[in-house]
């Protein structure tokens, strides 16, 4: 296409866009403005004292929510683990949050008192209402400030524990909640400064219009220059929607699409392990305890080398699974194409590989979550594949799996913990839909405790006719991009030494590792050697790669 034709087409597209915006502007100006005017007339029929009483009850409820939410429930909602909580305390932000909670509790008392005094027809009662509003506004200002300073201080202190993306998301949430609260607060303030309100409390019918009346008149008529004033209102409204809109959409609407990396990578691994290399370890010297042979005391002790937990872990995991790489089976990077740039032909430009956990009730779904474990797995995936990764890990409720765009849901989600897994029947249906219809995969890791019983019970509810079975050593999930000749490394084997799964239509929809692979991803690897941790990372890469290819093949099958 010639350059001139392209420019003309773009110009026509912009003209259509501006025409649509003009129509929308006219529609809103005609109907939305009328709806607001009707609502204002309706509220004028409500007695002043009843209106203010209900308003302060609403402000009191918001203050009570702040007292409940800050700081403890905020920390839980933000998914800050014990390390971040300790850092928050060290930075003094935890004490600042407790002060905000104290102010919120005081504001609750003030709002309750104002709601009661709103029925007292005295001039001093109106001043008490105004004082209660100032107290509530001070609480709101401190809560909003803490919502900005707490994440910012954590990012400044250690950006690896809370990156800028996570900080910005928390800022947006604070701004979204704060803006909604402030809108109600401004409405109550407007009612407090109306001449009608002052006349009712002071009993003086000759009072001139006050500031609130002038604001209402300006909103209704547009003042001396209606066109200029209307443009100001629209500019302010659009600005607020740009700030608050994304927060409302993310909290109530669709999830961000999970797009596979766009490219033309090979559908097979670009390396092949052809020989298993057994690690030869030098025998360790037996540790000895030297005592005085002529001492009157008799020492009866256990052998120090009888408690070699980490040595046994290394023997069981490392000896069989360290392999040599010989040759290559394909050209280009890994993915779902026919060679060339790594990725998938129908992937999404600019996408990043994300690691998403599932939230559930009854247990510690956030065990070892965050920069120190899950994100280490993402970093290793990036080093192995070269694919770009997200700047933070994520967690979502099970119900939100249905809110991803078509063909852009996460190919896998991670589930771990140590205790019970309490999910509703609706969540069971959502999981079954995600695994069977959407083509996703559930990557489950046993964190210890009685988690195994919970997993078996959960999977029985999801797939009553598909049993949890052993995954064979020669299964494709153990063949690319790394080869595990004897299946998954057992690691701590809390519930056996064999990886198990659930298969539907020839595809693994559940991969269940019984040995706490997430523990080996942690900083320090829970005492395991770097070589053992390397095997845990490689297993995670295999599972993720398997889920990506199967999700892609389900939604974009080759013709």
C-alpha cells in the first residue's frame, strides 16, 4: 500500500473516532446531566437532618472500614510476606499504620456523635457536625498518605522485595479507594455549607446564599460562562476517570490478558540430553568427639553422621538426575513454531511470562510467595529461554480465572500450602472449566503438613472420574527442554517420591509434585545444595513449557 493511501486511511479512522467521541459527549451532556439534576431534586425532598444523619453514618462506616483494614488486613491484601512486614516495621511504617487506625477509630466515634447531633436543632450542633467532618477528613488524608508512603518506602529500601510495578499498583489502589471516599466526603461538606442547612439549625429564614449554594448554582447553570465551565467539568471528569478508571476496571472487570511470547520458536527442545552423568562424591570423614579417657563421666551419644538429612536429599535427587547435553534437536529458540526466534507464532507482542498463584480459603496459599521463591523460578525461566518475564509474581481468586480475555488466560496456575483447601462448588466448576475447556494446567506443590489429603480431596471433587495417577518417567513433560530419565526429582517427598497428575483427553491438566519444589526455589534453597536447587528449577521450566505448548495447541491448532 502506498504511503499516501495509508495516511488517508489513518485520517479517516481518526475522523470516525472523533465523530464517535462527539456523539458520546452530546449523549452524556443530554442524559447524564439530566439524571444528575433529577437526583439532586429528589434529595431536596429529604429533610436536612435526615440527610445529614445518613451521611455521617456512611462516613462512619468508611472510617470503620479503614480502622479494620489498616495496617494488618492491608498487609494481607497486598500479599506482603513476613519479610516485608518486618521491613515495614523497621522503617517505622507499621507504627504509622497503627496511628492511622487510631485516627480512624476516633473518626468513627465522631461520626456517630454527629449522626446523633444532626437531629438537634441548635447552632452549636451544626458546628459539631462541621468539626466531625474535619476529623473524618483528617483521617482520610492520613490513610491516603500511608497508602502511598508505605509501598514507596519498601521499594526504596529493597526494590527486589517490592518492585516499582507492585508499588505503582498499590498506589493506584490507594488513589482509587481514596477518590471514591472523597467524593462522598465532598457531598457531605456541600450539604453542610448550604443556606438551607444553616437556616434549619439556626432558625434564621433571612440567611443569604452561602458557598454551597453558589457551587450548586454553578453546577446547574454553568455560571457566567456556561461553555467554559462545562469544558472545565468535562476536563476534570476525564482526568479523574483516567486515574480511577483503571483501578475500577481491574478490581471489578476483566483481568489483564496473559499472552504467550510472539515468535517462531521450535516446537521441540533445542537441546537434548543423551547421557546421564552420575556425580561421584568423595566419602566424608566421620566426625569424632574427643573426650578425656580418664574422666569419671561416661558419654553416651548418638553418632553425629546419623542425621544426614541434606546428604540423603542430595543422594536421592542429584545422583540420578544430573545429565550431560550432547547435540541439538532443532534450530532456533523454544516455542510453538518451526524454528527461528523463540516464541509462538500467534503470541502477543510485548507479552511477558507471568507466575500466578491461586488464592483459596482455609490454608496458607501464600506460603513462600514472592521475590524470594516464585520470582526466582521466573528468573531461571528467563535465563533458560530468553523470554521476557513479569516484574513481580501475582495471586488471584479462583473465580477470576473466568475474567481473562478469550485465548489469553494463564496456561498454568500454581497452588501450594500446608493445610486445608476450602473452595466452594462454584469455584470447583470454575476450576473444571479452566482445566478442561480453557486448556489450562494446575501446577500443585506439596508444602508439607496434611496438604496431600487436601489435594486428593480437591481433585476428587473436580474430576470424580479421572484419578490421580503416576506420571511415567518417559512422559513428554520430563523430556523437554530438560530430560529427567527417572521422572521428577523427589526432593523432600512429603507425600511420596513420584510426581502424579490428572490427564484429560491425552493432556496433563494437573501436575502434582509431592516434594515441596517451591522450597528449593527459595533463597537459600532451605539448606539444599545449589545442584539440587538447579534440578528443581529445571523441573519447573519443564512444567511451564509443557503448559505453554499445550495451551497454544488447544487454541491455535495447526491446520
